C-alpha cells in the first residue's frame, strides 16, 4: 500500500478534474481501485502501488489536457484512462426501457451514457452537442421510460416554432399543421419507440403534448417530463419563461447545438446563458456531447469536424 498527493491549483480546476457530478472521478475509481479524497488543496491517493501510480498518471494527463483543451468530455477522460491502464471504459448504463418492435434503446458512447444517467438522476438537464449525438432521441426514450414506470403522467415536447421569432400567424392551416414541421424531429423519435396509433391515442388523451415554446407562457406543469429541443434558438427571456414552467415532480431536459444558433446577431442564446447562469444549482446537470458521440452515418462526424476546423 502506498500514498501520493497531487496539488490542485484552484477549486475550479478540481471541478474540471472530477467532472460534472463527479463523473470523471467515478470513472477513475472504477478503473484503478485507488482511494481518492481531497483536503488542503490536494488530491490524496492511497491503495495498491499499481492503482495509485495509474491514478496519479491519469490525473496528470488530465491536467495537461485541461490546460490545452479546456473542460474534458467523458469520452476524452476514457481515452486517457485507456492509455494509462490499457483498457477502455465499459458502458455500464442499463438499457432505456422502451422496448418496441423488438428494439432496445441503449447509450452507445460514454458521452451518451453520461447523458442518460444525468437525466435519470437530475430534475433539470442541459445537453449541448452537434447533430447526430442522440440529444433528442435519448431524451424522448428516457421520457417514455419514466412514463412506463409511472414516475410521470405526461410528456411535453417543446421547440421554438419558428427560429428566433415564433411568428406563427402568417403560416397557413391550424396550429398543428403550423407547428408540425418544427416538431417533426421529436415526433420522429416518438414514432420509433411507440406505435403510431398509440401516439395518436396519447396525444388525444393529452398524455403526450407537442407545443411551440410561445404557448408555454403562464402554465405550470406538474408530474411531467418536459423536453425542449433546438434550445439554442431561444432568447434569454424565453428560456427563463420555459424553465419556470416546471412544477412538482417534473423533469426538464433542454438540448441544443450551440454551433447552429439562428438568432439575430448580438442576441444572446438562452441556452448558452442558462448553462452559465445555472451551473452551480443543485439538482441541475450539464452534459456536453462531441463529435465522438455522433452515431449517425459516419460522414456526419467528418462533416462536423470539417466545420469545427474551418476547412474550406
């Protein structure tokens, strides 16, 4: 048995090392079996020699990566752990219970696993990431799981109806026909997990509700699982209005892609603002997915990379 300590520069650095809700710390403990604690501005390690040496090397590599890359995604931490201990992190999250047409929904990347577990364990979850990372799909799946387990009584799907403006009046047709194009991704996800006729019955019985963001004003939603998609296209005041609709025994999942904001220039995204403003609130989790979590066609990851790198 040996002991070691690693100085930590600041409380902020400790948060970056341990991750949101200590998710990085749990991965390190699972992979090394070292005992890890903090006191006096240091991380203290103890245990078998190999475990302490591995944990020390992981923390040192993480510190270097944070210095050059900023906050680390779960998959990046797994990569560092794999490099040090010679094995990859195993996905341990249980499948999402939606079982339809012989299919089982389960996280396929460490980032997706962190997202699903965050939703299960927190009442308010923010998730940002590029297209194809499963932000909407996994949120809908966990909503159905919660409904089947009778944890909630209603699923509410929300989206800015017309990017930035929500100007519905000029569109032809009734409300449903007006908002349908904007809520299609949410409805498509539902359709993959519940029979079409069952979706129609749930909507008729007001168990599933699809609604443009503007129509949320003045409401309080109790015993509900509320999902807002494309949240990067809300203003700060719209986001505040939406988040304060949350009632007793409700969950809220807010997802978006901050690289695809359609708001007018010089208008701050409500999603970006909320993530910064609410990051220290207990019961609120934030998950950041990256191109490593993309599970669509392999070209989607390459497309995202090309735009991130600014190649032309």
